[in-house]
C-alpha cells in the first residue's frame, strides 16, 4: 500500500480520523512495531496476553505514518501522530484489504486444499509471471490476518494476485473468500489435515468449498475432479465456469503420465494432446501443474508460453526438493508438511525410482482420534511398493512402522531423532534414493541436512 492517503482510508472503511491528518500518506502496513519504517500504518491487536495498543506511541515516534486504535481501549495520554479510530482492529484490517484490493483491481486467484496449496500457488505464478505482473502469498500468510496483509502489500500496478487460503475450522475460508472475491478459485484436493477440528473428510470438503462463496458470478472454479466429496459442492455452483482436473476420464482436463518417473521430474499429457514436462518429482504434482495450466488458459496464455513456463517452474523449499550429494546419493526433501494422502503420494514417487530406496517418515500431526488408523493406512500402503528400508520417527509414526515393516526389506523406528540420523548416515550408499517426509513440527529437515553434509 503506497501513497494511500488517510482521506482515502476514511472513505473506504468505518473509522474516525482527525481532519488535520487527512492529507497524510501511508507507505506500507505492519502489525509488528519492531518492523516500523517511515510512513507505515501500524495495526495493533488486543490479544489475550499482550495488547499491541501499548506500542502505538512508540510506533508513531519511530516514524509510523498512522496507527489504528480500537475505541474500547484506553487511549494514551499523548500521541504524536495520526490515529485511525476503529471499532475492531482486525475487522478494520480486513475491510481495508477488501477496499484496497478493489482499488488495485488485479485478477484474483484464490487457492486452497489439504495438500499442495503452496506448490500450486508457485506453479501458477511460474506460468503467469512472464506475461503479467504477479504477486503471490509469501510464506504462510494465508489466514484472517496474513491474507489481508498480503493484499495490502500489492503494488498499484499488480495485474494478478495469487492468494493462498488456509483454515483450521468452518467459516474461515468463507471469510477469506468474501474479502478476496476471486476471479478464479482453486481446490487442489481434500486430505485429512484438520480432521481433529472438522470431524471427517466430508467436513473438510465442506470447509474448503467455502472458497466459492466469494467467487465472482462469471468466475472460474478449478478443482480435483477425482475427489467425489467435492461433487455435491460443485453441483451448487450456478453461474461460474467449473473445470475438473484429474486422472479419471470424465474430467475436463485428463492428466496422463508419459514416461516412467525419473529422478529429474515427470512428463505428462493433458487430454492426450498437450505435452508438458515438469522438473519436479511426484505424480501428484502433475495434477497441481494441470491446475496452473488451466489458470494459464483461462487468462489467455498460449500453449507454447504455458509449456515453456511450467518446464521452468521453481517451488518454495522443502517440497519434493531434490539434492544430489558428492557421494551420488539422491536426497528428496519433502519435510515441509505431511498428511496421510501426501505420504502415499511420496511413497509412489520413491517406489518408481531406480536404485536402493530409503524412506524416512515422521508423525502426521492434528489427526485427532483417527491418528492411529491413518498412520497404519500409510504403513499398509507399502504393500506392493518397491521400498528397501523404512525409517520412522515419532510416537504416531510407530503405527506406520508396525503396519509397514512386513512390506519392506528392513524397518527401523526411532523416538530419538539423533539416533535416526546416526543410523541412516552410517548405512547410506552411493546411488541410494532417500525420501524424507513428516509434519512441520517434526523438523525432519534435520535428517536432510545431515545426509547432505
């Protein structure tokens, strides 16, 4: 948000501002008083433990151009700068983001899903960024605070805004979708993340489908057509164009692998005519790429442009990130996060490679009462898969070990990460393929780092 005046802000949202400040301009927005730069708007929140309003005076002294201030909070005795008085700072942040998004007026692409949100977001950006000025969600700024901040960081000449939408419960994506009012809404898939809060995969499908609530009437909905739980929600959409992506033949875009998976990536076709190459491991990433391809087509890009851009896609780290060590060991770092569905996809990827295959799996967190059963399902999925050694780490991953050990050559379980690292670094050999995956809280990148060093 650059060169937005307080007068504009007063017109956009419900607030009170002293008239003497209306011509002042804002250059950027922050919720962290330690990150204040000259002219920024500071937004404090009234938290359970810390009330950000206590930092307002310091933020203004440090050069903030203005600060929100909630009307039910006792004001400071002396303020050296403009205050924007609001009923609720979070609601005001969201209202400001919605108004600013209309001011910039880019095409908005909203992305959600249990797995693959960030990967798909990165792929969409790669497909579009040679033809448009694109800005995407950075990091995990995908919730009721992060997404508005992402919007307020848009340059005035941004043509495409790619907004990732995360959630842990019902109505959260509904709120984000109503703020963003996307032109294109995407659901990558329905997995098991947040089963603890939503109760079932049906509940997850319902919560993810809230992304269509704010979808523009003539917008486009792109979704995983292989997921039957999405069909009831698709049937409710009346005006928007619906595009299904998947392996099954009744999809709008049918994906098919061309060749065997290599350690370099995959080649595939869409509807048996368009050929693409993807420099990323994982057949599941073919569907993510197909979503990005569909977005490219919807925004008028030619087949040649899309084909070239998808071939050169680069992803955020720790997502099927391939490393070759000096000893010719292939280490695949997929340690950013995990679900039972994405673990099965990772097993497929490793199983299709050549050489000795070592699989390292950590706990999948937040599965609630279904945790034991779902970890056992991952272990049982190793049946008929070509995996030589299985290493599991964590209390829940013990269920993967107990179910899967009969299907692999050797299986080891650890509660101590250092002992796991010591074992695997001792036995790994040249030309081995090692894939590492677990929930973010398990920090399995420690294993990756040890193997690379």
